[in-house]
C-alpha cells in the first residue's frame, strides 16, 4: 500500500503510465468514431435528428482525445475530464428533455 501514497500528487510519474493514458484516449476516440458509424447506419433521418452539434461534438471530442494522448500535463487531463463530463451532461439533457 505504501506504493500508492501520493498517487495523485504532483510527483506522480506519468511516464510509467503512458500506455494507460494513450490507451484510454485511443479507446475513447475510437468510441466516438464508432458512434458516428452506428448513427449513420441508422439512417439520415436519425442522423439529422441530432442537428449540427452532433458532428461538431464528435470531431471536437476525437481531436481532444488525440491531443490528450500526446500531452502529459495533469492539469490539462483533469480539465479535459471535467469539460467532457459537464458538456456530456448538458448535451444529453438538452437533447432528450427537449425531444418530447
């Protein structure tokens, strides 16, 4: 358990976990691409239901995930997680509460 002391501290060595960070960013970026493919397979009417924000959201998310793979700044990663969570909650609420 001593090895976990200070795990999230400023001294945490991100170089040893590079595979984890880049793997997570890659999986997340791939999931957004897969979501677009899945949505397109459901038809153009379904795709247009999401409006202009859907493709813009997916492009921005993929670009930010790819940036996160290359950037090892913990502040950037923390801010990105918070932005993703807040935006996704907002997007889901706006999309589905206004739908009906």
